[in-house]
C-alpha cells in the first residue's frame, strides 16, 4: 500500500473538502469547544469569497462550512509560514463574519466564526506549545470574552504524542497529518483501528488518484520546495545587508522573482509530460494561452 501526504493541497481538499463526516471529526477534535458545543452537521460553503464590491479583495480558503446553528468554520493547511499568512487568516475570518448579515438584518443574528489553521512550519520558536488559540478577551479580566472570531494555529512540526497508544481524537488526527506520507507503506494500528482515520487513510491511497492528479500533486510539492528555498534565500540576503529594509526587500524580491520562474518551469515540465493544459492551468494559475505559447 502506498499513501500520499495529506498536507498537499489536492489531498487535503479531497479528504476534508468532500467528506462532511471527516471535517466534523477534525473540527470537534481540534477546536476549543465543549462537548455541549460539538458540531453534529455541516454544509459546505463556497471556498472562494467573492467581494461585493469589485475593488475589494478576493479571497479563498481550503475548506469553508457551516452548521445548523449558523456557526462558520474555515479550515486551512499552510505548508510554508509567512507573517502575511496570519493577516490573511484574520482577513478571511473577518470577511466570513461580516458577510453573515444581509442589509437591514440585526446584529443578534451573527454567529461565531472559527478559523482552524494547520501549519507545517514552526512560526513560534520561543513558545513550547504547538497549539495557539486567539480570541477577543479583556486585557485585565481574561474571563471576559467577546464572541465572534476565534483563530487557531497548529504548528505541526512541534507535535509529538505523549504515547503512541493514545487514542484521543486530537492525537489521532495530528498523527495522521504528521506521520502519513509517500514513505508510509503500513499505517500504524492505532490509526487504522479508528473508523474516521481509517476512512481518511483509504482516501489517501495513491491508486485512488488519476495520473493527472498525481502530476498536480508532484507539482505542488515542487512549488513548496522552491518557495521555502526562496524565502530562506531572501531572509539570508536581508540579514547579510544588515538592515531591516534589506530583510523585507530581500524576501519580497526573491519570492516574487523566484515564484514566477518556478511556476513557468513547473508548467513547462508538466506540459512535457503531456498533462492536459487545463490541469496545468489549474495547478499553476497560468492562463491556457500562456501555457500553449510555451
């Protein structure tokens, strides 16, 4: 048996964006909610949030859903951390919160928005924990909370189970996300024995994906590798210059130029493999015309 990595864009959306029972299980396991607040049902909402005004910013998330109470849940997998990602999370959650009300409707109708962000990178090196929960609290009296937005960030590389025999759902889902990849031939018994995780494992079997999907999967990891290299190169360039503006400029310049070059190279490689142009366009963001002219 050969599995794919669940952290890739294609696989993550396949598991959690097409199977309501699995995203419910993940949310109940990782969100800061009580048993009484547990999610029992969801409906998927469009992942792309088109602005009401064309001059406003368009945004898209990996998975967006809502339960019968009206609570909204945004789920994102981020493979490379950047400070901009944190701001994008706040932007997307705020947009989802504001867009609940139509013109003339009462504020009492507003329901909480939870944003769960799984990050395959370490962005809080000075903090020991891997789970970071943000909400609106009174600075002096932290038991006073304004309901509305709750942002959760999980640093996956920091996660280590206390014991591999533990079967708590939070532990099982985090093990699924951190232990399963292309090198996995036999999944751990603890994961296979749980119905939800077992189903999620079956979805990851390489044989369940078409050649075109596997090409997109490989292209995704190529892009991640390039992005990490460019981000680190930009960081080193800024440090070498010894100036804050050099750091920011190095990151921005390196990422912008390198990303464009990497996208073109990836598209060219996929085209040589005779991958359909429409699939290449979807994977890289290039237009069909640009790919045809390569």
